[in-house]
C-alpha cells in the first residue's frame, strides 16, 4: 500500500531512502560508486560547453527548439542531484557497505594513478638529466668558442702589430736612405741613431708581444748592408773606428751627437749591456772637452775605459759585426727599459 507520508519522508531524506534500497539490492552500491563520478564529470563538461556557446550556437539551439536557459537549469539540477547521491555514497563507503568489486575497481584506479605518477616522475628525471647534459654541452661549447675567439683576437692583435712594425720600419728606413735624416753624421753615428729610432717604434712592440728577437733585427742589418752607404769592406781596428767617428764631425754636430748618445748619466747595470755604445758615447764625451782637457786620442781612451770598467770587447771588427752588435745592444736596452717599466 502506498504511503504518502513515507514518500514525503524519503524525499526529504534521500540518503536514508537509498540506504534502504541498498539493503534490498546490495549491488546497487557497486554500480553507484563506479558510475557516479563519471556521471558528474560528463554533466559538468556538458554544462561548461553550453555556457560557453557563442551567439551562432545559441541561434541554432533556438532553431532546434532548445531553450538554453531552461537546459542549463536542468543540467544544474541534475548535477545537484548527483551530488546528493555522492554524499550518500560517502556514507555507504564510511559504513563499509561497498563490496570487494567496487573496492577492487577503486584500488585499480589508485594503482594506475600511482603508476602514472611514477612514470611522470621518471620522465621528469630523464628530462632533468637531458637538460643537465645539454647545459654541460653548452658550457663546453662556450669554453671552446671563448678559446677560439681569444686565439683569433690574439692573431688579429699580432697581425696589427706586425703590419704597424713593417710600415714604420719602411717609413723610417726610406727617409734615411733618401738622406732626409742623420745625413750630417758619419756612418757609425747614423747606424746608432737609425736603430734607436726604429726600436722606439712599433717594431719594439712586436718584439715585446711575440718575443721574436730575430726577425726585424736581421731585416734591418740586411737593409743597411744593401744600402748605398759607403761602408768599409774589410776588418778594421775598433779604436781607429772611434777616432774616425769623432773627427768626421763639426764641433756643432759632435756636441749634438754627444747629447744624443751620452752615457755618463746611465746606471751601471745598463752600461754593462751596451759596451760598444759605451765606447762611442765616451769617445764623444772626451772629444767635446776643451783642447786643454781633451786627451790626444779620445777613441783609444774610451776603448781602454770600456775594457777595464765595462767589458772586454774585441780590438777588431767589420761592418756587419759592428752593425749587428749596435742593433742588438740598442734593441735589448730598450726592451729592458720597457720590461722594467
């Protein structure tokens, strides 16, 4: 017999009514657990889709006879009803009335979820390893590129220095061979002043940067020997060369040469490395004295002072040896000044 009060009571308490239904049909709990969440998700997706329908979609719904607002309301009510059912399921689960089948399905879903999490974690770790490998590779590539760039910059710098040294050497040497510089002096003084000018130019920077002490020194010796300068063709006495040098100049040129090549103010450690230049400078120093104070042979006196105080240089020499020694002494002296500075 139909009992209206019972029906009203069941409507007010759907969870109690469903609980009684499960007692009569036990498998309904399994079905509810498995289908419930899927139903809610599907209906929410449908509702979200309909709420985001554009104007054209709404027109089509009206053409088809669908009342959009009413449909949304119905969908909302459906979801509300299913949420009530969800509360009931929670009560069923809490009261341990779900069968082993439902628990097995739930457990299987949890296992699959855990496996998916593990898989994602492994993928993340693998991606992290790949990323670390990529970062390491990029770091190594950066080091290689930096090394290559530094090498290229070094080569460019050396090339610039070499080009500048070549240009300055050619310019200075052309001016000298054209008689534009040092022409008023004897060839011995000309060689000394020419070498001083060249090794105060980028040629010295080249030797400092590359540590090449041969290239430009040899080049300059060969250029001087092949020039039109009237050089002695045979060996000669060193003291005779010194006497010839100071006698070939006027008093004015002698004083100028002495001022340019003076050695009296140089420290001893520099004089020890320039014995030939010392003899030239000391000869000019003695030759510029007054007639009463000047020795009879300034060159012989300077040579003797060099052998006793500086270095025991050879009594004889030739043009090539003299030129080579002068260039080496000047270049080395200028290098030592730069390195100490």
